[in-house]
């Protein structure tokens, strides 16, 4: 609790310089100041929300961790800060805790602030243009691509994902992956890694390097 108050005090002093507020006492800064946790109560290890991802999913996972505190929503509100980090924590401590008179009022504000994360979901055009970075391995790239593709709505079946993924590859990958386009995505990753290794050893033509050499010679 001392750490929570330290963060709240620092935020208020830094942003508002202590002006225009009622004070920096515990009652002014703490949400549900009249509620005390039992001395032997050990808060669970919450999944942390940093301001990205689905806020409703976070609320559900948060509630799943509150099996030992009963249905007292005042305690639910008091502990919520412990599940936030990064931008989400910055947002929380910039709020006036007295405005939240119930769990629903606090959860509603939380949803309003971070709902954008679920509204700004990737579309087919986005995943079609998601290119591999030179610093990433094929597996790392394919895993990230698959993760982004899973966010597309309406949901894509695996076969549909493959049909978007394979044509998006560079020529040396595309011409070899297209023969297993109807296989599992895991099979495509495995073959992609073999192609990647072949490019490194010179067994597979690196079209990008070939094009660069051609331009240099011309």
C-alpha cells in the first residue's frame, strides 16, 4: 500500500504541482480508503495490463484471481491498481479516485479508455503487407504474422490464413511454399526455416541479393 501511495503522490505533484487538489493525504489519494485488507491476506499475482490488448479480457482474468476476497466490490476496486502497469497505470493514477462510486463506474471508465485496442483490429490488407524484418528469423516472423492474423475479424480459418501468408512472401519463399499452401501452418513454418537455411548456405537463390548485384553491375 505504501508503494501505491508513493506512486500516486509522485504523479499528482509532478503533473499538478499540488495545486487545485484537496490534499495529499491517504484519504485524498486512495480509492476506498475506509476498506482495509486483512493483515495475513496475500494478493494474488495478477496478469498485468499495460494499456494494450483487450481491456474486457483483462477484467475477466482479474476477476478470476479474486477468489479469496469474496464479493465485496470495494476490495475489488482497491486491488485493481495492482493489475496495471505502463500506460494503463499512468491513466489510472491520473484519475480522481473519488469519482468512482462503484466497481461498475470504474470498470466502465477503464473500458472507455482502452476499448480502442479492440476497435483497431488488423484487417486482411494489413496482414498481407506485414513483411519480414531482416533482423528476425522466419519462425519469429511467421509466429508474429499468425498472431496478428488471429486478430482479424471475422475470424480466418487456417486455410484462409495460409492463402494470405504464402503470397505475401518474397519469391524465393513463395515459389517453394505455394506447394504446401493447403498444409498446416506449422508445416509452412518448418519449410520456411529450411528455405531460410538454404539461402544462408547458398543452396537457395537469394533474389534480393541477386537483384542488388544486378543493379550494381548495370
